[in-house]
């Protein structure tokens, strides 16, 4: 590993140019040969709209009827500059000639895939780079796209142009795929009239490339933009230029009537081992990495496992001090800030905070809406502190692990307390799991990428998901009258529970008051009154006349119910006019609104009982004296 922390910025930038494992933004265009949209300068200009995803460089490759672009954010340390994307097969040897790839994400099992390929082929694979992206080309060449996407483990969105295969009209074969859960985004813009297809990590690159006013018009096939669904692959020769792909991720548990086969439910030890393995995979990096720490159970567990693994492996987080660096956002005295300080003390981490005010939150809203590419109220509220958090984190590391996904897998939201049965709980868990890519993961991706930061989500490892969904829903159910089951995510909490005598500062273990802290949505956990200030400001931003006008304008597509919603809608339309249908809006204006049961825990205005979020570390004598780094 490179001793990154002791290098000056100039040296870091020089090393950047040699790296090949990277998070990034991808962009692609398919059109008739000679179409102006394929010109290199035009493609580069559109791709650079998402340059915060990859601030190091823009790469473009073009061919007959296609163009690919890549915005580079360097993460891992390959052998040479040939790792710069887009990848074109010729430099990789004759067997990959004619293949071209852009990839956004990380393939954590790339070494296992190489081993499997070499075993089948009976010879070594000649690698041009040490990039995880290169393995996608080798897998596609030898296995085809279906087996490739089924075998990949990680987060990914990629496009492959295969000039070795041709459609009847002479155009090259093209495949595009998005990971199982949708951690990485992929938009597709389709214009059958002009015979154009656009593919992009972010909406901002293609929103004005397709005339959606002709969507489904009588002039002919409609023009439209779609968000490619998670776990889907698009093959041009099969789906044509007017579809967004077919599903390849079809887990056994994904139906309402699924029952865990007798004797096959994972044990608590299985779940702990599975999560630890997932965290360990995501600690593979040659640059400094840290963790986002809210002081809630999910991030506490993630950080605790990181410290445990580092001790076992002798890893140093690629930091000169050899310590885990943790990052928190909130208002002074908030539940998250006080709990995170206490957890950082027990971890022995170098702790960084970004304290913000309500005024700062209000001022950043337009920028958040632009990067987030939504007008959904609950999501914007939670993204505002995330924007500040990513900003401070990116100033110290390029990679950070997060706790995203645990609430969907272990039924962690407060409204699950009202679930009438374990079956209803399981159905609701699946419902919100499938929305992850349009809410939590959209927030995590866009806010981190707005600052060139890679976020990694160990709870959303595809094999760990399968394990969790096989845990009996009855074990996840909240039963207020049972002391052993009265907390949300009690099953997960108990797995990581330790005797208080062992939870000493620096132990890495989780003190019980933090392990059993009440779940807080981030917009409440970071401060309990700033949302009210935000809503008050929104009422001043939108007049009664404008509110009525906005409601009428969007009566057929998610009409706003409050002036806060109307303000966000105005900001969204100023950047992405005509694309409101791409935005996911929760039924009833909040996550709980679409559940099969009614709950008073959440409304479109937010969490209703803020007193539940209070914990002992918020008290003056709560032992909350952990040092905070600059």
C-alpha cells in the first residue's frame, strides 16, 4: 500500500494518473455513423457534467456508431496508465480485440473470478492492469453477459460495445448492466426517431438529449428516459433500442409467500460472520479509507468490525497513524453527534465532525437538489446533512464505509413496531428494499460523488442480503411486551452485544446504550429543529399563488402537498424539466405511508415523537468527551 497520508498533493495527483481501480461516472452514445452527437468534443462535454464523480480526468473513445466516456476517480493502485478508461480491447491482447468498456463501481471478487477463469481455460489470464474493471471484459469474452453479471460481486454499472458481434443492419452489439441492488446508477435515454441511445451515470448528462415532449406521441415511437432497474441487463440485439433490459437477479426469497426451508435459517453466528466478511472485502484499498459514523447501531457495528478486522490483519487503514478515521455530521448537541462522539471514544478512532446550522442547511438546498436529481421531500431532507458529511469526509479519505441497507434487511424503521404479523413485516421489508436504489442509495451515491468520495455499503453485499432474507421474519418482529424483542433490529443488536465490563474505551466494542439506541432517520438524528426552520423558509419561498399554480401544473404527476414540496419541485424543474416521472415519491409522502398497516410514527412532515431519540450520552454527565480532529 502507498503511504498516502505522508504524500504531498502534487505527488498524490501524479500517482492518480497511474491508478486504474476507480469509482467514476460513465456516459455512452449509440447513433448512426456520422451523427453529430458522436463527435468526441460533444460526448466529452456531456460527460463532464458529472465530473464531480471523477475529478481526475475525462476519457473518450469513439467508433462507427458509438462513443463511450469516463470520468475518473482513482481508488486502487494498478500497474500502469493502460488502466485508464474507456478500455479498448486491442491493447489487452488479440483475444479482447473489438471489445470496449466503461465501468462505474468496484468488483470485490475480481481475484476469485480470475482464478475461476484460469481454472476453466487451463492457462493464466494475461492481465494488462490490476484494475477490477478489466475482469469484466475477460468474463464477458469467455462466459457471455448472462454468466458474467450473475458472477459479479460488488457495485457496478457498465456498458460494453462488442464490435465482434453485429446486428443485421451492421451496428455493433452493446450490453449494459446494473448491479443487483442498484448501488450504482444507470440512466438510459431512448430516441427511436433519431435512432439514438444515451447511457449515463447521472440524469444531468442526458436530460436534454432526448425530447421527452414526444414521449408516446402520435408521430411514432416515443422518446423517453428510464432509470435502468437494479439487477437488470440490456442487450441491444435482444431488447432493441426501446427497452431497458431484463432482470437477471431473481433471488429465491423475493416473493410474498417465501418461507425459509426447515433447518435452513441462518444462525446469529452465520449473520455475524457474513457481515464481517462483507466489511473485510470493502476494506480492500490502497488509499486511506474511513467510515461514516452516526452513532446509530448500523454504523456502530460497521466501525466495530473494521477495528476488529484491522487488528486481526495488521491493517492500518492506509493512515500514517494506523487508526480508523470516523466522520459525523449534525448540529451541536444532537442525538447523532453526541452518540458518535461516545462511540468514537470506544473505538479509539480519529474523529471528525461537520457541525452545521439551520441557515447553512437552507442555503445548500438548491445545490443538493441539483446533485441529488430529485424533488422527493424526505430524501432531500436526509441528503442535506449527507452533503456536508461527504464534504468533510472527502477532505481526509477517498473511501468510506457506511451502514446503508440494515434497516431494510432487519426491519429497523420505527413504524415496523406496528406490523400486525411477521408475514406483513416480511412483505414490507421487501417493498422498501426494492425502493432502495431510488432513495437511500441515490442519496448515498449522489452526495458522496458530488465530492469525489466513494461510499461502500457492506450490508448490501448480495450474498449477505440472501443470508438476511432467510432469517425468520418472526425473529425480526418488534414485540413491545417482550423485553428481548422490544427494540427495532433487536436480532441484529443482540448479535453484537457484549458484557459492559468489556466495552472499555479503545476496545472497539459497542457500549449497550449505543447498541440499543432508538433508530433515528438522519434528518432527525442530526438535529431536532432544523427541519422546522427549513419548512418555515419554504413557506416564504412559495407564495399562495405559486403553490396553487404548481399544484395545477403537476396535477397528473406527483402534485406537491406542501409549500416545501412545491419549492423542491420548482428547483428540480429548473434543472431537469419534463423528467418528473423519474422521481420516486413515497405514497402518503413518507416511507411508512405505503405500508399495509397504519402508523403514526412518520408523516410527510417527519418523525412525530422526537423524544424517542434521546439517549444517555446527550446528558451533561454522559461521558461524552471524545477528542475531535480538525
